């Protein structure tokens, strides 16, 4: 469960970072 949450957060951050970077 925790791993899933971390994975979700990491994915969300990566998505936002990618969008912000571009």
C-alpha cells in the first residue's frame, strides 16, 4: 500500500515536473 502511494506521488511529481520543465 505504501509503495503504491509513493509510486503514485512520484508519478504525479514527474508529470508536473515534466510539464513545468517544458
